C-alpha cells in the first residue's frame, strides 16, 4: 500500500465518463471532510505545540504547491465542477455526484464544488442528486492526464424549452424559498454520518429579534429556556442548556452572562449575544462522532456562517421593520423603563451583502440592529401547607405579590467573512463577528403579606388575616441597565484531494457584560414598607390566574389603610450592584484524513487534535444603605417616600387586580444620597454583607481541554452501508480562585506562620482587625480569590454510527457514543454562600450553599436507533428511540447545619439550624425516549394541494433516577406543528410549539411536593405579500395569543386550586416591515 504526498493530486487518463446526481442507493453521505473516523491520539498529537506546528506545515505546503499545481497521472483523468440551485441562486452543499455503472461518488462542499479522480479515459454518465430536487445527468468525456469540467444547474421550478432560464410565477418566488430550505434540511440529514438535524435559516420566515432560540424551538427535540420573554438557552432532549455545546463553524465562542445573576456560573451559551442574521444554516447534533467534542449529553448546536462561495452572483438582502408589543400598540412616548419617556414601537433592520468576486475569492458582510420593547406582568400567590392551622388538604393563601417589568433591548450585530482559494484544493477563510446588547429593565412590585390568618379564616377564595405586627405591605423598584459585547475571529485552512484532507483552524473570542447604576445616576433598587398595617384580608381570589381580587389593609384600630400613596410608606433601604463579567476563549484544532483508494471499498482514517481554553473573570459589587432621613433615625415620620415621588408613576398598577399606586424615583434617591449622605447609613451588618458578597461572588477561573482522536469511515455493499467509528480522548484541566474564609487571619502570626499567644494564653489580635464582629475583622476573614483549586480529569469516549439503506429512500441508523457533562463553573471555584432568612415571619430558616470542587463529571452511554423514509415532494417521515445511561449524575444534598458541619466549613456557630445545600455525585440515572418527525409538501394529494405544506414533530422522554438527581430543568415532552400556504403573491405560515411540564425541584413544603413549570402552548405566525420582484411586505408574530407562563407546587393530597405559585403574561410580539433582495 503506497502513500502519496497530500498536496500532489493524481489524475486520470483519456476516456469518456457520464456524471450524474441521482438518489444514492445507500442513501449515505460521502463527504470529503467527514469521510474519516478515529481512535484517540497520543499526547504528542494533542499538545498545543503539535497543533501549531501542523498549522504551520499547512501554510508552508500551500506555498510549496504554488510552484507545482496538481496534475493528473498520465494514464488517468478526472472530472470537476460545481452544482448550483438555479431557483435560489446558491451552490449546493452535500449534493451527491456519482458515475453511472461504477461505485465512484463524491459530495460537493459548501461552495458546490466536487472532484472525481482516478478515472480511466472514456465516456461517462455523471448523475447529480439532491434531496427534493430533480436529478440531473450529463455525458462527460475524460482524457488521459486531463481534468474535465462539468457544472450542473438543478432546481424544482420550470425552465424554458431552449435554455435553463427559470420561469418564475408569483407563487414560485414565495414557495421556492420554503421548498429550498426544506430541501437543505432533508439532504443534510439524509447524508449525515451521524444523527442530526440541519435547518436553513430561511426555513421559518422572519424571526423576532433575530434570536436564534426562537428559530430553533421548532427543531425536533429542542426546547428553549427563557429569561422573561427573551430566549436565553438551548435544551436538547430535555437536558439543561448547561449540557448543550454551542459552536460557531465548529469552534466555541465566549459567552459572558449578567454578573448580578447566578447564571454567570453556567456553561450555557447566551443567546442574548448572538444574531441569526450572521448564519446560513444551523446544525443540531444528537450524537457526536469522534471529531466532535465529547461534552454533549443532550445534543450540540453548530452555527454555520454565511460564505460567498455559496452564491453564484453578488446579492444584497435586507429587511427593515417596526417591533411592537400588544401592551403598547402605539407610536407615543410613554414612561420607562428608565427615567424618561420612550417610544415602545422600535425600528430595526438587517442586511447581508454577498460578493463572490470570482470562483477563487469572495466576501460576505452582514449587519443587523434588532430593537424591541417587551413587558412582563407577573403575580405570585404564597401558599402555606403547615403551621397556623394549615394542612396539606386545607392550605392557606397568606400573601400576594404583583410586578410588571417593561424592558427595552437593542441588539446590534455584524460580521465579515473572506474566502480565498489560491490553488485547486486549497482554501483559506477569515471571519470576524461582533454582537452587542444594551438592555434596560424596570421591575415594579407590590407585595402584601398577611403572615398569620384568623382561626378558620381561610378558604379557596378568601383569607382573613389576624392582627399581627408581622403583617406588612411593601413596594420596590429595581432597574437593570446592562451592556454586553461579544467578539470573535476565526482563521481556517483546508486542503482536499483524492487521497488527503487537512483541516486546521485557530480562533479567539471575548465577551463581557456590565451592570451599572450609580455610575449612571441612580440606585439599582429601593424597598419601602407601608405604615401602620396590622391586618390584611384577601377576597375574591382567582386561583386560575393567581390574582388576589380584593385587598384590604387595616391598622391596629381596625380602620382601612391606604397603601397607594407614598405618604403611607417609609423608605427602608436602597441598593447598588455595579458588576462585570468577562469571558475569553482560545481554540486551535487540526485534523488529517487519508483516503485509501486502492481498496475495493471506500475507507478513510482521520486523526486530529484540539485545544480549547476558557477563562472567566467576575467582579461583583454590592452596597446597601438604610434610609434614615433628616433626623438620622430609621422608621420615623421623615422617612416617608413622598420627597422621591416619580412624576411618571403617580398612579400605576403592576397589572392584574393590584391597585394603582405612587412610586419613588431611583434617580431622585441617588441625587439625595449625593446631596445629603447623612440621610443614608450603612450598619455594621450591611458593611459585612458587602465584604462577604463581593468576596464570594467574584471568582476567576480557567479551564483547558486538550483532545485527540482517531476516526475510521468505511462504506461497503455498493455504498449501501456506512460505518463511522473511533474514539476520542479528552483531558480537562481546571484552575479556579474563589473566596477564602479564615477566622485565624485576625490574629498575629510569627515568622513560621504560627499563631501568637499573649501572656494570658489567648491569641493576639492584629491591630487592623478592629473589634470582634466588626467590618474591619470581616475584611481580613473574607478574602476575595483567597483560595485556589486545581484539578484535572480525563477519559476516553468511543462512538460508532452505522447507517444502512434498505431501499433508495428508506434509511436505518444505529448510533452509540459515550459523552460527558462537566461540572458547573460554580464547582470549579471554592465558594460558600450564606443567606439569612429573607422574611423571618414566613421563612425563618437561612441557607448555606457551598461548591464541591471534587465533583466528578457526568458520563453517559448513549444509544440511538432510527428509521427515516424520504417521501416524494420534499418530504420525510422518521421515528427513533434512544437511551442514555448516566453515571455520576449530580444530586443535591439538603441537610440541617450542625456544629461539626459549620466547623468543617469554617463558619460561625450562629448558623446552626440553617439549611445546608451542596452538589454531590449521586449515582446512576437513565433517560429513555422517542422522536417522531413528519414534513412534506401536500402536493402529494394532488395539484390543488401544491400551495400547502405541513410539518410536525414530537419528542417524549422518561427519566429514571433517585430524587436527589439534579434534573431541575428536565422537560419530558416537546412538540411542534406548522402549516404553510403559498397562493399567488401571498404566503402564510402558522407554527405551534408545545413545551411540556418541567420539574424544577423537590420542595420541603410537604411530603412529595415538587415545583414545576406548567406546559406552555404558544403560536407564532408569518404573513408575507410580494409587491414586486424585489420587495415584500411582511408581518411576524410571536406568542400571538399571549399564552401565560405558569409555575406550580403540587403533590399528593393538596387541592388543585392551591397549585399555582406564579403566573406571567408577556403580550404578543409583532414585527411589521418590508424586505427585499437585489
């Protein structure tokens, strides 16, 4: 067996061949890039120096090959060309090119290019096949030592009799976009080596905000996590987004989060800092091959950027539109979210310019600005199942809280990509992108807490409060002003001929998020409490929506209290949280593939390595001040909120049945703080809280993953059976710094580090430690990033994917892969969080939560079996079953803190009795499930149904594991249905999304109680009217029926009316605009 240098291509001899794209008998893909498979590499291969050397060799080899372009062998020839979809004007990726009468085949790359070599001279029939498009055939004559050129133009639309000119009707323009998008999805799925779904970004019409999540939620097995109304994370097959790997062109992007939220400890990719306008298609992988990262429990998502080589000519695509929410369907300036009136109808645009200069060089430039207003209305009833006479079957409703959160958000994105083919077989790509976000949110909340109810004074629709000083009404306003920016650069090189393939890439990206308040002239939050409230009654409670109906407040004289005026409230405190989070990711990867063409069947080996480095740095700021007013005393007459009345909110209700009230102004409060700092004080306890919070919530960490793999790819039995198998090795190295808590740091030490004792035998305090229990002492005890934790772990991750074509259109797939789920970032850095009781009257026990730096990663053995049948008229019906056997899954431990535990944690005994929570490796779990998918143009029913299309999919999961398993965001059911109509100039698409009941966590309220997010049923729609060949009017609507997002706590014995614990409405989001292309 001989080996050729990878940069010298062999060629054929004279003769005639006929090339054709036809349905592959095996239905299996032969992609040049992925025609390989592997076993784990030695440490030398995965080292950074080896990867860097490999990239350098690629560049040097390119230079060398410039002097000697590939020439065919003297007695052989070849055929090359490109395959174009004449309807869309785009070149086709993964079109199958075969030579009739032989087993020779090739697949086009993303520029539509293919190459067939080592052909004896002669005449050949060449067939081109692409799912959903008519097959094309051409006769090609091949001469010895020469490469013949044969291009193809395929499409579903009619052409003129004498040439390939496309005949477009009003219907064809609208329908072909949808048809071609479906063809891309089906063809990529059909010829994939592993189980995955590929969706063109044209598939579902205009997307509100340009948010990738709103697009992906219609893909089988995918569920979207939301932050309010904004899609924020991707779940695949029920798994938390923490276990979904998201890449851009195969490489990880940095993704910082809001530092004031615990989400900064997640591994999830933030959808808030990405735009669908930058990408051509999106791949959702259910099982990995060895050349993919192994951190894939549910699935992975790869965003494929646009390339100029996909297009046959220069093109400009654009849209400009207005975003509106049904809460504010007007063009007026109205209050909020900040300190001025703003327009809630927000203009937006996106544009893409593609310039394929020639077949060797091209440029793509994209830009978008998505601006929108949203608002959240939420009501939260508080239930009580034990204590005060309450029982599981006769619970009490003791409190209500209602809030509204208007939000303005501006997302701006842009990208540039350069593609260059200096020589046949060689390609360089350089891309850069940036995505920014600026969001402002104002949350106004009214809370009413009866605390204790009268004996027998409650029922399903009413609660009568008992006279108690614990009864209270309060209001608060929180304003978040956030800015974020993500940037990334990727340089890639690939080489390909009949015998060798080389892929190399290096990328770097950064991302940051900033929260600011006092720097911009306002406090982030205030809290105010109503005066003289001694008793609260609720009547006409609507348990279906969780609203209180009628609220009555009484003072100690049993007289009604007006809690709508700021004169009836004392300002308790104000808060500031200036915070920063930063991420940086560097990645290098290299792979080499060898095709063994001398064998009687197709066989290739691929070896590769990668190195990925993630760094995260968080700075958390926290300050809380009590308001004492001019007299310097808290809770006196001069502490009322009247001086801070916000003129924009003199009578404003947070929605539902909550009363309209006056609200204070955070800007006026901060100005008072600057003018009269003595009006605001900080207690010793608040100073210690600031020190603790800033120390414990400001970690820094670095994680490096080094990987190597070997992968084998083979096809037998006339290409009807394909096996891709191999193994991947990954080494993970973590280095994190968290806060230290060392009570001995307040004492003096000698030169050997021993504590110094005084003459009385007691340890000698350091002068700077101040008094016991002081803020000075806390500053020494709680050290920011005072403890370092380093660890590493590694493993081998084998996989195998077998695909067989029973017939031309019927495929059976079996896949196995071992994968892992890395511990959360919060368990890489050592940390302990102590939270005092939020409200001693309703929740008298505080919590202690600590990281577990010895936590092992999850490991899963994944099995998939699926059947796919490809239907006429661009359709597919498929069914699959899968199983995931998970070991070392994360479980939660919740125990009562004892003296011994507190000593081990280095905490004071004042926390005895607190709930202690941490994560552990809890054992084994199993997930089983199935997926069903159907998609087809209804033309199969007859020509009358040609304008109609239908898609539907459903995923069902079952989880088996003990109750300590941390599957807090596990969603067992998802489903989608879509129906499209294209008639004349008009097109319409309606999409239904079902998000099943989601278990959050088990609760201690009563035996068997658990918290859930209820099923969510939403409808989206797209309506388009084509004005001319270049301009189209459109309307896009999201959650058009304003479906409520609801939470519950339920369990055995509790009445159904008591389940609801949170109810949110977001309004429907609409975009009205015009789009076009030239």
